C-alpha cells in the first residue's frame, strides 16, 4: 500500500470518528434531533471499517491511528470550536506524529 493511500485512510477514519462522535455529542448534550445521533452512528460504523483497509496488523494500525486522532482532534477543535492549539498542543502533536510514523512506516526485517 502506498504511503499516500495509508495516510488518506487514517485521515478519513479520523474524520469519521471525530465527526460521528461530534454528531452524537450534539444530539446528547445540545438537544439536537435524533437524526444527528443516527448520522453519527453511521460515521462511527464507517470509522470501524476503514482501518481494516490498512495492510498492517490491528495493533499496529490502531496504535499509529492514535497519533492521527490527536492531530485531527486539535484541528477539529480549532476549525469547529475556534479553540486554537497552543504551542504545547503543537509540540505534543508533532511528537505523536513522529511516533505514528515510527510505528507504522519504519522498515522491519523480514522474518
């Protein structure tokens, strides 16, 4: 699998998870109509499916995905809730991105 496709899958999965969770949040916490929760549930199901398209094993994919989730969550908060990440958020996200790259994309010896 190409690096670009793998990263794209992580991004799409993250948007499904965060978007789905946000829609459920709006329904439950903000009193939005039940359709918000239903749409959120669909996105959360898609989030569960999309990572299966990665070629690595479950543990590695989900460990690496955690780094992408952190970055996307900060960007979501900035774009949707207008809460700009501070320098510690940026440094922490960069560390997570490096960890994600090491976990997911470093060459491993053949067994």
